[in-house]
């Protein structure tokens, strides 16, 4: 029954009240509502069910139908006359309270201005430059040119000519307060306009200027495109440079769930904004603009992430893609795991080959493998492995580091970290080394042209008894044997030098005696 029909019924019943009283019958509009309860309920659900479900009320259309079916007639009449979702929420929550029924906190829509759960909340920041075309951001604006920029970046706005930080904006905001300045403009009159990315350029201008000598500025609140490659767009009608500073941002209310699309069989979208779970058995747990488009794919959160490979996962972060089957992106920003069974994390890690594991540090450059089944790490601050600590203090007691500017690994060799010292006998080490077999060889299954030189672990262990077993050789032991052999060789050379010196002295003495004998013979 439509709202118009209900009102007509109410008026008609009022007009016939006099006749009804004469017959001792008291007709009632509420009786009519009750007699047509099913029709009224379906009309309300059809008009408001989807909109109520997409709000933060937490009530689906079937749940609304069940609630309405149990309301008193006067409450149901009031619900049928509600002119908005807010009005329907107020009627239903009020009816449930008066009937002593449990009321979902999300159904009660009481709030105050600035309530973080329901309102956009403005947070000012220290003015911070996000765009400056004089020093980046694509250079000077040419006439009729449009550019697209970010208002939020976890790594900064250096590529836009702005700050190297994120300007203390913690998450993707709904809108920002910008101050726009134009410099070095050519000609006029003309205009400059900023608007949300991926929308039609508005006719209204952000900044107008009238002479080339002017450098006009203007502040405005700009909504941002959610889940998009860029946040906002800008257009200049004549040649100019643009300087854009962010003054503050507006966060979305915490109760705002945004737009969710669930199309896959048994797919799940637990929250977030503009997220899509379209693969069978796929999941988007939250975040902004995330997509799980392949079967059994998962996006845990973050923003603008996509899991497009079968059984692929993006745990979080920003602008990450796991498109390889069974691939995984742990987080960070602008990482790609496109190879099957690949892993990527950090910033701009590109695990593009099968079975590759790629970690990239904060440097703003792509880093990826050249072969399959590759483990790669970009760590421009160095790499370290700690294998032992002091159990009482946690201080590192055994480690190996590869640091920038050093040609090789540096491992713990502190005297205070060692014990059970036994002096080495260089000559003995040399004798054992001379007796130990050496071979040129290649690993089984490897390219036979790749050759190596050295002992087997069994021969090395038999000769020196160093290491934990006879299957491996620690490089420190090879180096130690080489140093010991050098010392042993030095000792032998010193002994020979001593012997040679003694022999030289004897020879010299004999030569003198021979000279004297020759001199005496010559005198005869």
C-alpha cells in the first residue's frame, strides 16, 4: 500500500466515523494498517531496505522486514510515513525502545557536530608543499594542460616537486584544504581549476588571474577520488607554474563503510571503502579501494591493493598487486608479486618471476629479479644476521654484517667472544695442507662449465678436524688454514735462511783459508 493510499484510508475512515458510531462501530486507521500489514511492510522494505543496509545502521533488508513485522500498528504507520532513511531509523529505534526490545547501537542515530563516527572531521597540519611545478611535478603548465597528482603519499611528494615526507597526513583522507599559488603566468585573463580525479572538470575556477605580473593565490577544500591512481586533477587555461600547499585534511567518519561489491561465489567483503571481492571464495577484509578478483584471493586491508592471482594475498599497504597464482605481498607500497609463488614487500619490490622473493627498502626505484626462483634484497643501509645474544641482557654476541662501502661480510671475531684457545702449529698445518687432495670440480646438476677449486669437506675434516661435521666447510676455517700454512711456510723459510747464513759464513772462512794457502805456495 502506498503512502498516498494510507492517507486516503485514514481520511475516509474519519469521514465515516459519524455513521459508524450510530452502528456502535469505531473504525480505526491503525486497524487498516494492521489488516494490510504484509503489504505495508513490503512497501517500506522495497523503498528503504537497500538504502538502510548501505548506511551504517547494520541492518539488512530481511532484518528490517522482521523488525517491521513485529511493530505495533501505530509504529508501523509512522514507519510507512518516514520520508528518509534517517526518519525511518528514528521511528524504528524509538519503537523498539518503547517496546523494551533490544536496539542495535548502530540503529540509534544520535550524534553531535564533529562526531568522528558520523561526521567528516578536519585536522589542520603545518602548511606543507605537495606540488611545485617549478622544481618538479612535470614542469611548467602549458595552455589547456591537465595533470593528476596525489594529496596523500606514504613516501612523500618529491616527484611532484614538493615535500619529501607525507606532510603528516596519516591515511587517505576524504578531502583536503589546499592553498594554490600561481607563478610566472603568461598572458591573461585566464583561470586554474582543481577537482577530484576521474571526474568531469568543473566550470568554476580555483584561481583567476588578469595580468602576467600577478601571482594570485587561493585556498579551497578539494574532495579526493577514493581508491584511484591519483587523488585530484588540475587544469590551466594558459601557461603557468602551480605551487600547492596542503593546510589540513578531512577524515572519513569511522562508521562510514563506503561502497562494497561482492560478486564472487561465497566471497566476503568485511568492510572498507569502494572495495570489491569478485573472485569465488575471495575476501576483502577492509581498507580503501581494494580488489580481490581471483578465486581464493585475499586483501587484508590498506588501500588500492589488488589480489588477482588464484590463492594470492595482499596483506595491506598501498598500491600493491599480487597477480601471480599463489603470490603474496606482505605490505609496503607499489609492490608487485606477478610471478607464481612469488613474494614482495617494502617499496617498489617487483617479484616478477616464478618463485622469486623480493624485499626492497625505501629507495624510490623498482627492484626485481632477472631469473626465476631468486631471493633478492635491496637494503642500502646494510644487511645483518644475528645468531646469538647474551641471554641476560639481549646484547648481540655473534653476528655477520654486510655494510655499505665494505667489500665483504664482517663477522664476530672479538677475542672476548672466544674461549678454549689452543696455539696453532704452522708447520704441522702446512704439512697437512700439502698432503690434503685438491680438485677442480662442479656441483652435480649445475652447468659443468662453472668450475671451482678446493678440497672436499671429507678430506678437509680428515686433515684438520675443523667444523661441525664432514659435509660442510666454513669459510673462516679455510682462511684459518691458509693463514696457518703461511706461518708454517714462513717458519721453514726462516730455518733455511738461518742454515744458509751459517753455510755462507763457513764458505767465507774456507775461502780465506784457501787464499792464505795459495799465497804461501806462491811465495815458494
